[in-house]
C-alpha cells in the first residue's frame, strides 16, 4: 500500500469544523423547536426511541465495514443482498411455512454463503482490480440488478408480511416498549461486530484476508490462496447482509425491496465514522446517528421549505463525518488503481465521429416517431451531462457520483435565466461556480471518501436544495425553444440543437485534453505529489476541473429541462445519477464518445421495450440490464467504447459482421412482424455470438504470439513469458532490445 | 476458453432471468386484457345501437374511423419500483370497451383501447399524451402520477388543425398542472386548489363531510393524531388543506401532525405512538398509502396505545392487498371512500355491473371505469344532438363541459367534472374479522353522506410543520 | 557565502517513531551534496520536508534565504526547487515528451519567456530519450522512467535539484552518463542534493556528503572525511568500504 504522509498541519484547524457543526446544530435546534418539554422522562424516552434506530444502522453499517475490511470493496449493494436474503427467508418461513429457526439457518448458513461464493466468483474477483469508480458503480449496478431480480420474482403489489422475532413482548423503559425483536437486532449487531473482529484480527484466515486486501500478489507469494480467501470474505459479507436483512425486514413497510436496498445509504455515516475498519467506532457512530435522527423527529419540527430536511439527515451526517476526518494526504507511490488512459482520439476519428453523429441525427429526425425522438432528446441531454464527468473522472481521476446534482443546478439556472438558448451560457457559468464549491471536499478527501461525499451531495441536493420553493418545489414549465427567431421546439429540430451543443462541448473537451491544461489534469491523476512538486497548484487545478465539469454538466441540465419543457426535482435524483455514471463507466469514462453511447443505450433499451418489442423479455432485459452492464464492466473496466475501438482496429471485419448481424436481426424482427421477443432474442444472440467469436480469437495482454507473423509483428512491449513459455524469435529479440533501451546504447 | 466462459455468463443470466420472470409471483406486466366475466348485457346499453344502420359513417376526427373509435390511456404500470401498479385502470377501461363492443359499439363504432405505460415518469407521461393526440380521439381513464406538463393536451390540434385540445377524462389528476388543464374533466374531482395554481395564501375548497364523519364516530371536538404522507411537497400540500380545516374550522384538535414516508421504518412511528398514548388520542387520521398505515398500527399496538377508537386511513386501504398485508392487527380500520362499497353491489346496478366486468376492484380500476362511463355519456350526448358523424374533439369537449353533475348512476359521489374540487360525499367502511368491509356510516345501504363544501385560506406549502 | 538550502533543526515524528531527529544541514550553491544512510534513516523524509509534501514538527527550511517552511510544494517549485522520487512518480499515462512538457509548461507559468516545446526537445535530446519520446511513460523500463523524471525536473530550470535514488535501475553505462550530466549541470550553477545507495556514484560525484542514521545526522563533510568516520564505517559501509573503481 502506498505510504501516506500528512500535509501542512495547522493545529487549530482541526477544531474549527466540530465547533462550526455544533454551533450549526444548536442554531437549527433552536429555530425548529417543537415545544416538547425537556424532562428526565422525555430525554430517557429519546434514548429508548433512538436505540432501535441505532440498531438498524449498526447492523447495516457493520456489514459494510466487514465487507470493506475483508475484501477492500465498498459494497453499495450490501443492503440489496440483505433484501434478497430477507425475501428468501419470507419465502421459506411464511410461504412454505417452515419453522422460523430452520428458515433462518437455511438462509444464513446455506443461501447467503452460496450467494457470497457466486458473487465472488462471477463479479467481485474482477471488480477488485478495477479502478475505484468502476468498483463503486459496479456495486451500484449489482444493487439495481438485485432490485430488478427481486421485483421480478416477488411482485411488489402483493404483500409479504414478516412478523418480528420474539413475538410482541419486550422490555418497558420510561413508558416505551422495547420489543424483543429490537433488542435482538441491537445484540446481533454487537455480536457480529465482536465475532468479525475476532476473525479478522485473531485468526490466520482473517489476517490472510487483510493481506489479500492490501496486496494480493504479495500475499500469494506467502502461501495465501487469494481465491479461497476472497470467497471466504464474501461469504462473511453475505452472511452479515443476510442477518441485517432478516432483522430489518419486519421493521419496513410490507417488505419494500427498494426501501430495504436503499436503507444502507443511511448507514454510510456510521460506517465512515468508524473509518471503515473500527467496528466499535462504527457502533458508536450508529448510536450517534440514531440519536440525531430521533432527536429531530421528537423534539424538532420542520415545515415549509425545510420539510424534507429530516430525510436528508443521514446524508448531512455523512458530510459532517467526512469533514471531521483528518485532512487527507498526498499519496505517494504512483496512481493507485485509476483508469489506464485512453489514447487521444486522432483527428480522423474525431471527424468520423462527428459525421456519424450528424448522420444519425438526420436519419432520426426524418424517420423516427415523436416519442422516440423525445427519448433521443433525453438521451442527448444526459450525454451532455455525462460529458462533464469526462474531464473530472476520466482525466483527473476524481471519483464523482453526483452528475445530476450539477445538472439540477444547471437546469434551475437555465429556467431562472429565461430558458432560452442564451440562458445555457448563464447556466454554464453559474454551475461552474457551484462546481468550485463542490470542489472543496475534494481538497480534503480522497478516493472512496471523496466518492461518498459526492453521494451525500447528490442526496442533499435532490431532497433539500432542489425542493426549495424558489427552485423546484413546484415543477416549472418552460416555453418552446426558439433560436434566433426559428422555432426549435419540434422534437426533430430540438434533437439537432442538442446534438450541436453536445458536439461543441465534446470538441472543446478534446481540444482541452490536447492542451497544456489537459496534460496537467492527467498529471494530477497520475501523481499528485509529482504534480505539486512540478509546479502545479493542485488546489487551483482541482477547482478548475470541477468548474469545467460543473459548466458542462450544468449546460447538460439546461438542455434537459429545455427538451422536457419542464423542470422538477424528480428529474435529478441520486439513484438516477448513479445509474448514468454506471452507464458512462461501462461505456468508457475516458472518452467523449462514451458519454454519448451511455445516453443512447438507455434510450435504446426503453424504446426496445416500449415500441418494438413489448413483452416480458424486454421488460426483463430492462430490469436485468444493469446486471449485464456490471458484468460487462467487470470484464472491461476501461469501458466498452475502448474495447470496441480496439476491436475495430484489430478486427474490423468481425466487428462489421457483428453490427450487421445485430441490425439484420432487429430489422427481421420488426419487418417480418415476428413476436417482438423472438426478434430481439435472435438479434442479441447473433451479435453476442459474433462478439464472443471475435473476442476469443483476439490476443489480450500483449503476449508475443507463438508464431510471429512474417513482417515483424507489432511493436508492443516484451512480455515476461517470452523465453519461458514461448521461445525467442529474432523479432522478439529485437523488441526486447528496443524495450531495454539497448538500441540507444548501440546508436551512441 | 476464458473468453467463452465470460461471455456465456451474461447470456445465462439473461436466460435465467427470463425463466424467473415466467415463474415469478404473478409478475405479469402492464398490458393486461380486461378480465371481464361473462358479458351479459346489463346496466346501461348503448343508446345508439338502434339507429346505426341508417347513416354512412365517416372518419370525422383523429382517432375516429368509419368503424372504430380509438382511445388512449396513460397508466403507470411499468415503473421499476412498483410494477403493475395501475394495472387496474387499464383493465377497467378495456373491460368497459369490451362491454361497449359487445352491445353494438359506441356511436356505431367499435371502441379500441391503447394503453401506454407511463412508468411514473414525466417524460413518458408526456409521450403518452403526444401519442394520444396523434392517434386517438380522447384520453380516457388515465392514471399518471407523474404528469409535469399538460401542454401536449392543451396544445393538441384536431383533424382540421385547430388547437382544440385533447379531451382528457382521467381516473386521477395529481397536481394542478394536470388538474387545471382546460381539456381535462375529472369525475372524481381534484384537490380544490385554485386553477390556475397560485403561490402563497390561497383559498382551497374542501368537503365538510369528513368532519361530519368524525363527529359521528368519535364525538364533537375530539383530539387525534394526523399523519401526513411526506413523500414529496405535493403529497403534503394535497392533504394539508383538509386537515387544517378539520382542526381549525371543525374543532378536531391535533395531538400530533407528523409526516412519514414509505421508506420510514417502524421505529419512526414509536414517538408518535408515545404521544398518542400520553394525550389519549381518540382517533388517528392518515393520508399515507397502506404500508405506512400498517406500520403505524403495528407500532401503536406494540407501544400499548388503546385510547384510539377509530384508525382512519385513506381510500388506498380499501384494497385486498391491505387486508392481506395487515393481518389481524388492522381489523377495525376505517376507510373513507367516495364511492359505494363493492360489497353493496346488490344495492346498485351499475356497481354490480362494474364488479362483474372488472376483476380488480381498487382505487385504480374504479375511477377509470367511472371515467369511461363519463366519456360514454358525453359521446352519446353528441350523437343525440349531431348524429354519429358529429363526433369531433370540440363537440366532445362541449358535451363534457355541459355535464355539471355526474355520479355514474349512484355508484360514486356526484361531482361536477369541470369544477376540479373534491367530491362532497363519503362512505365509511370498517374492516371486519373475516376480511370483508362493512359500512358504518351512513347506515343505509346504497347511500352516501353528502355535505356542503367550505373554503379554507392557507398557504399549503408552509402550513405543515413536522 | 549564504547557503542555497538551509535546513535548520528539523524534526519529524510519525506517532512514536522519530524519523528525522533535529537535523541541520547547509547546502552551498553550485555544490553537489550526497545524502547517505541505511534504509529507514530518514533520507526521503527529509527530502519530503524540503520539497513541501511532509510537514515537520519543528524546524525551518530556507531556500536562498527565504523561509519556505510553510510554503506549498508548487510555490517551492516556483522558487526554484525540483525533485525526483524514490518510487517512480512519472506521469504514467502521458508520453515521455508530455512528462517533460508538463515541467516546462509549469515553468512558463512564472516565466513567460520560456518556450516549453523547445525546452522539452532539448532535454529529450540531452537525455537520449529521442526514440521513446512518443511512448507512454508507464510502458517504459524503470531506468528510462528515471531519466524522464530527471528531465521533468530539469525542465523547470531549478536552482536546487533533489534527486532521490536517481541511479536506481540504471545500467552502469546509464549511471555514468547521468553522473556526467550532473557534473556538467553543477558546473553551470545547479545545486544538487542526492540520496544514493550506490557508493561509487556518491563518492565520485559529490563535493560533500552527509550521513543519516536513524534520523540523526552522524557525519558531514567531504567524501574523504566521511569515509573514515568510524560511525559511518560501522553503520553503513561495513567491510566493503569505499568501493572505488
């Protein structure tokens, strides 16, 4: 692991944040006091109210911390895994009427471990090596996929009552009944924490797990079997999730899959409080969080514009905890797990891409129906929003999971400035300023904590900022757009307008990447320490890249509301933001075309399911799509676009065949009037087969081919296997000489 | 080989998901055909069946050909979070269309229904309106919760190109954007807020019937708990006027007025239960959807709240799913509905016909069926005046405007579809031990308690605290 | 003559460990100073303090008479301080040329007369990086990457150059070339401080040598002087003392 060393230490600085927070809390409490008397009884009652809430947070957060310690992955899908286990538990204990203890054993000791092994083998082993942002969105994709699976299998319109454990009795304290179920929850959280702590620190297995997290290769050299250790780690993680799920499910209304899966987000603050490694601090964090939430609901009342503030409390707590962490650090030791940089697109490919887009827009405008055009407009708007993430995540390597927060601000500024085309410029500028503000956490935080702070930002923006009466408490409508007197409200024309905006921004970004500033952003990502020592003002450049992201995503938000002709806070939610970041990451976060592809993919799926092939299959595809996306991501963390670019470069004919196959299948399905599902299945399988065949024959990893093609082969770097697995050839020797710089010596 | 394995997995996953979808717990999506029982003629029959052989029918409007009338409905059936939510609406409209077609058609033509899945999404809702404008005569029975823009309805051009607007008779219209639309007609009424919407202090029209019920059920001036669905500012503002009127004008004081979301766990209700215990609340009134209400009752039971005589939930409780989900604990809950209870089908022919033709009886299917009937009435009025070739969107709109009181043969509370105010009538039903609902107020079967309306002045966005 | 670099009574603690213990060091302008010592002696930590990415618990750092103790790294770069890193810190995804360009372009930030492309071209030529100039830095061997780092540092035309194990990973030939280059640069006025394990490299090249052991400065002086200090021989050089040709 890279050594981390601290920056300038300013002694009084550490105290400022807690003091400001405490002062803020007092002010808020004062303003929102509900008038409930503060007596010994009510305070005791507060504590008793808080304990069960804290128990829920604790049992969720413990799972998060356990998984992170044992696998190194921050698992957004932890709650979703618990949700799935809870449903299986319902299936066994209620529907099949098995005794409770048996159902619990089957779920916790059989289903959860199997699930853990499966997840590890299929997904997590690959995600482990992916860049941090890919890991995070990968787990988000898993969350969405599990949600989809649950809603497919157990229809949310039916009821799934689960009775609490231990029946209806309990202990009464200060007039409040603390049920057995809640006591069990609190106890299990503690026991789980203690058990996992013992395993991780006291057993060989636990130490192996932590070693594998730190450095898998080194651990392997010491006789640890990473595959087995990793599987065990995920077993432990899924068992924790199952326990949490079974305990929380009876407390949630009618076992809502979505609620159960997303409850985990509220526990982030507690997990971060424990620095994702100290389970005792996590527990304390859960207690504090429970107290905060209960205090707010019992003693405070928020009305009017602040009515949503209590919902955002866990996110605000997360912010506070992140700010309270000691200031992070300049990391030495090279860029840790970031994206391999994409080659700069050549001028020819940029030209080609522009032409392709123009052609596509023209065809769509002429042929597509209004509702398809409407979806394409939305896709293009989202593509522009995602463009803003390209310099931020792709070049500068800063994980940021709240593009819709920026887009929401941009949408508001656009509306406020009149909604015209010129208003986009205002929106860009104003959201750039917002971006600079958002950059402030980035100066203190790194990597995972920075990503989590962006999640908190997304939540707070969607629930508190955008719901202000001045902003989008009521949905706002916008007039038809016109440019220089020409009406472009018509969907086909608007699509052209949106495409032009996208192109202008994309080309500007490409130009920027080629410039000294673009180089500096990449330098920041590759080595912040070296960048700083090479004269780059790190803080200023981070602020600048956030400003650019803000401007571009803000313009994207503006185009979005112009296209939809209304603006509301629902358009800019957190989960939506995570989903489009997932799409972008799957397509390729380093490329401007990745943004467009991500947007179009969503539109394509929706259109497929609604217009061309209605029916069960595509509904399934829509729900399970994220699962496929995550698998695609884990397979190609760089993204599909770079993979396809290489595919086109190396095997142009196979690629053309695959595309033709797909198009032919779709056309046949539509034209022949095949039942939609059949047509889509055929098309997808055709294309898949082509890709599989292509990929299977493609060399990966730069190995020297056993028989080098006559003519010398490509000048890749020599592979360590040469001379061991494969014999040296003259070409190989020449390549080695080049790589070792021995040619330099000979030319001197 | 590695590559094949990797590529196979997604393919297997897709296949596996397909299988699961097939074997799942009734996971059928959207597009369900109306499960109408036997189609025996009953209730109303199409008045124009007799005079249809006389005229040569023409295509007089978008969505009308010489032998079909096309109608559209937008319904939130495919939202990822709640798949199949508004299936009842689609079922009801299709069942009504089948009924029409089996009796000789409407205005001498067969009725064709297109359902558009709007997925609780504003863009899809707008797409539904756009498609309806292009392909259908009118929108009938829609259930779209996420309408943010009704411009496609009001700006819809008819066959001649005039912007007459698209006649829209939805099952529900949430929010003033949809409800205040000029071409929208609501047999079930709307929230009572002024149209067009204003900010700040405003006069909201609310029915006095709720207070009448409370007076009869728990006594004048009783104190109780008010729990408000806090999912979004809109859901809060929809109910605050009624609660404010009950508290300030009708004297039912609030021991607590708190918000709750669907995602709040049971522990969120513990402080509420405690307050209800301390203050000995006589009633609990909730605007939440039923999962939240069940949690409230469960937590109240756990905490030993026994002073509450009436647990009153919104009409969404009047649903078999609520009964199944709540179990024994929710016995005795009261639902306040603005239509006759389904159990009284022998007291009202139209209700009997509805319960027979439509399999699902809930807050989606009932208003959509009623909307279809209003559409039918308006069409028949046009035909009576101008004949089957007089059907144009503007004629339909005029006919709809002319209906100032509609109660679907006594099945629902009478209301003026153009007035956009809540219905003035109520029936209270209570959940019995055997899972059926029994009417408790007013006592006579087949009747509803109708009272006057009153105005309350408030700022809905700031009136709620908590 | 005022020292170009003055480190005054600097201490760095990591928890209970004292990495740098009241170290004071003066570096005369135009000289080449070698910093030697066993692993863990605190050499790189000291470098990090001078370069500004590590805060010291006590002490002062002055560059050309200016107190830079609390200056951020990019400010120190502006004042003429450049460094390379013990564990490679090239900008891996940029090409060799772009790496050096970054340094030159940064320089242009405070001196408008600088022509980054020309500076980069010259350095690429000097360091023999021509054949690999267009290749991604992380695809190149370690030794070449060290040269790239050196080029990037030199592109800023610094007054003071801190080299952390510059010869690590270089072939004997390359080491010799580098030594020659450094000598030439020092002759042109560049002050160099280097951390090294290659004794012959250090002894031949440096004007003065300082030795750290467990955070403490145990010896300081010319190579001849230091070579004979018993503590040095004992702690570091062992039996293979000197190791000349």
